[in-house]
């Protein structure tokens, strides 16, 4: 008796799914729409703009590495490319050795940096002095900052 009730329920369900043309209508459209939406979202996701991020740098400046460099740079504008991006922000230099007469223990300035992978090109401005430098963001990579009349001064920058 239970078996016949199950068959009757199944037959009733099939009857409710038969359309005007006499063919069986199945509810396959809903899962297909969900799959298509998920595919579309995954396809378009890499094209969405990336949020701006901060770049924290540390390093050494000077012939003996006597200045500790710290900087937290903000992305100037979110770039379309993940590799080539522009950053800018404040930089602090702290003197690690004994200061002579007339020297300051700490200097502040600005750093503008264009990053392409691990390579960078930067402009360091401290007071009236400005230095242009290109190098690699690595602790063991030494670049020489061209500081005009002060000459070429070693600078090492790396990610914190």
C-alpha cells in the first residue's frame, strides 16, 4: 500500500511538471543561472580595481650606513598593473653614529618611488637637498643616490 502511495505521489509530481506542449518541464534553469553568474563573476574579478596599499620600507643611507631610513609610502593612485606602481610619503632618517657639532640626530623628508617588481626609481628630498636613485628593493642591494653637489651616496632600501 505504501508503494502505491509513493507511485501516486510521483505520478502527481510528473503531471504538475508537464507543460502545454506535453513535454516534461524540469527546474534546471535555476542551477544553470547560478553557474553562469559564478562564471561571469570569476571572469570579471581580475579586472576590478585593486585597493591602494601602503608600502613599508626600511634601509640604510650613507657611506658607512650611518643613517637608518624608515618610510611608509601610500600608493599615489591604484594602477592597472600590479608590477608598475607609484608610491609617495614621508621618510625619516635617524643618525646611528655619534653626531658631530652642528649635526642633527634625525632628519625628515619625502620619498617618491616608482616600483616595477623588485626594481625601483626614487626621488628622496630632505630639506633643500634632493637625490635621485634607481636600484633593487633588497637588503643586500646597494644603489648610489645622485645627490648633486654632495655626490653619489650609497642607499639600501628593502621591504619591512
